[in-house]
C-alpha cells in the first residue's frame, strides 16, 4: 500500500491543482466571458481541450495560441478544473 504522504502521484496532483487554481485566478474577466460563450457551443470533451489552447506561459488569450492543441500546460486535470469553473455561474 502506498504511503499517501510520500506518494509522488499525490504530490503531482497537488501541484497540478495549485497550477490550475493560480491559472483560474489569473484569467482576465474578458477571457472568462469569451470562453464561457465559446464553450457553451461545444461538447464537453472538446470544450475541456479548448481551455488548454488559450493558456501558455502563464498568460491567457481570448483566441487560441498558434499551434496549441490538446490540454497544453494545464494538463487534463487542470483543464477540467478551469472548465468546471467556467461552467459555474459568473463569479
């Protein structure tokens, strides 16, 4: 049985969660508005992937970054977190 305190997977999940929360906090309101409008028109898996294409090097963009695909720097877990926040009522 894995020691939950020393488990590298728990450490990775914690770091990804912290990154996703920081990315959410850093997302400008105009990007939140644009992303909510765009994601509303997509199926959930494509919407989650789309989130990752708008974030690079700690910066958000209303339009996807050139050459961006998949989940990008946020990973699947981070993109799911951001997608969930965008699906909530406006904060």
